[in-house]
């Protein structure tokens, strides 16, 4: 953490340093005068570089933890997906009816899976099925992935 302020406002220069500033950077306190900064005897940027690097490192670590937590939640949700017989039948029929799209997905084109999910949802709507029978798009996506694995 960086905290900065004015220690002594000395506009007439009695101290010989001008206005005196202070700054706490990661628990270490620095003091310098305006004249020190102007003459190059004190470089504020040199003090801030390690603090900014430490903050960037902490931010990267936090982002990594958040990404891991998000991945864990996604895996937990995926493992809880259950299929109904009606949904399994629809998925099986779509896989049979769309061999080109299935082949594209198996060759690594992730967007092909979205097309298959769309076809399954279309069949669900056409049959006017309820969510308790079919689940949601995430469940359909996971079931298709399992079927095509």
C-alpha cells in the first residue's frame, strides 16, 4: 500500500529543503523535500517501482486464484448434470442427423458444438418440453460433450 502526504509546508525555505513530503511504501517510510526532488537527490519513481511491481504480482496472484475457483465451480456444475431419457433421445437423434457438424466438432471446431446445442434446443422447443425434463443450455452442452467424447 502507498500513502503519501505533506509533513511540513515550508514555503519560505527555512529548512533548506522546501516543502517536506512523506510516503509510506509497503510499510517503509520515506521523507524528502521539494528541493531534493527538483535537484534529483531523491527519485520518487525509484521508490514506487518495487511497490508497483509487488502490487501487480499480488493482482496476478488474485486473478489466478479467481480463475481456479471459477474452473472448480464449472467442473462441479458439470459433474452434477443429469440426463433424462427424453433429452438423451433428442441428443442421440441430433448426433445421427448431423454427422458433418459432429465431425467438425471432433476435429477441434468448438463452434460446431454450439450448432448442435442449438439443434437440441430447437427440438426441445418443437416438442414443447419443460426445463425439468431438458435442463439448460449448459447441461445440454455437457451432455453433448460426453456423448461425443
